[in-house]
C-alpha cells in the first residue's frame, strides 16, 4: 500500500481579475491531490487583507476545500481581527494560520497597532479561547531574522503551542538536516505538536534570492551552481531539488508536506507526482484506509 502523505498548499490572494483566474486555475490543478488544507496569505503589512478574506470565502464555497486563512496582528485592533475570524467561522472556515505578520513596507520593525494584539501569542490565545478554530502557526528551522539567539525560535514555538496552537508550518529551508535538527531540538524542549515542513519549488533563481532575502536566508552556493552550471532547464532543476527534499523527508518519517506554490501549480504537481501522489494513488490509498 502506498504510504499516505498529507499535503497542503499555500497560495497568495489575487490582486486583479487576471490574478483571480490564475489562482482558481492553480487550485483546480492541485485539488486533485486531495490536500488536507490550503492556506491563503496576507501581503506584508496586511496589504491584501480584504483580498484574502474574499479569496478564502470563495475558495471554500467554490471548491469545497478545507481553507486555513492567514490572520495577522498588523494594522487592526483586537476587536477587528477577531471580527474577521468570526466571519470565517460563520461561513464554515474553521482553520487559521495565526501570525504576527510583517511590518508595513518601510516601517522597519513591527509595532503593535493601537488596541491591537502585541504579538502572535496574544492572537493565538484569543482565537483558542473562542473554541472555534484549529490554529496553525509558523516555525523557523533557520533563525527568524529577529531572533535574539539560537534558542529564541524554539522558545517562541513552545509558547505558541502552550497558547493553543494545534500544529506549526515551517519556513522553507535548503537542507533537510536543518529541518531534522530543529525537529529534534523541539522534541528535547518538550514540544509535542506537529511541525510540518514547508517546501518551496523554485520558480526562478532570482526570485528565490529575493524571497530568501526577505526571510533572512542565504541561498547556498550549491543551488546557485546547479542553476548556472547545468544543461537542465530551470523547471527540471526545481522539480529535481524539491523531489529530493520531499523524498528525504518521507524516508525519515515525515507524513505531512506543505508546499509554497507561489500560485504556480505545475511545479508542485510534478513534485507530488514524483513522490507517488497522484489522483489514482490517492484514491487507492483512501480506499485501503
């Protein structure tokens, strides 16, 4: 029997009509893989808040998928943030990815909004107190750009679970050992909640460099060399790298994979196919279960 692997996919909300068609086509391509959930992000500083709300509701209604809506502490009072959460619950969306959120562009650092949540812990606690949501949070195998020391990310992750989180989704990483070391350290700290590894199929090398920079990461030279010193197409390289990463994770006991799709579904779809996740195998596995 094919090993059952749970997948989830992250998308960003559309900015215009063309983006909306692109998003729905991307979801159409990947929904066949039967994801456990999909998530929809906020832009930096909450810039796509209303677009996220609309996308979450429409996706849940149109596709019948389990949607985990991103919710942040940025640019809203506590009452406004919880009002958004309750509006999700009213339409059947009962999963939240609770994050502090990035500061507005040019702000430099995060500053709590007047009467807003001070940090993600306050947001998680408030959502947990409602009893309405499964709460997912962020985790950082590589240090968060604002981490004060090597233990900061584990300290905050433990507190997130204590505040009511059900699972964590990791930032993407370049080496599976980075994830495994973090997972092992979390276990030693008494963190029993699931930490789902985040996988980023590389759309382009320049795009990766820019994305990594915003996360405070450096792209390893071996990846740069792979793109610059091979006859393979960028798409083939991306699929190879992500497939190898996923297979190493699965071979070492990981049962959940979260893909940062960047609304480009075909790379993710090919990776899923390479690790044995196709509509046919999923249907057989579900029947056997």
